[in-house]
C-alpha cells in the first residue's frame, strides 16, 4: 500500500485513484489508473507498507500490551513508480474527483 506523509501537518494519507490532499494542503498524491504508478506533489514523502504483513499484525492483535509490528518503509527519492511535480500542472479529470 502506498501512502504519503506530510512533514508540515503530519498527516498520513493512503493514495487512491483520485487526488487526495493533507490537512494543510501542502502535500497531495494520486494513484494512476494502472494501479501501480503514483504521482505526489508538494511536500509529500512517499511511504509503503506490506498489506500482507499489516493484515497479519491486525488479525493477531493482542487484547492487552504492545501491538504487533508490520513491514513498512520510506520510499527512496528515486523510484520508478512514483513521480513528483507541481500539482498546479497536473490535469485532474472528472472521474478522479469525488
């Protein structure tokens, strides 16, 4: 699962096939229609976590004490499936709007 983190307001957002903005509007992103490639804008820092690892941790959640860990990482500056740019230059089609 791809997410973005905004270092200005500390929001974390899951990227989906429509443009999403953090609370302070300084970071945004979208998953392209192919479901693999993403675009992010502004201050956004891309994150990824393993769906399988997350689900495993979720379903083995303890009643008390510390929760379970799952695999996650910050995506490198250079990643072939994530592009960054200026949101003002990105054309949003009608089917990408809520």
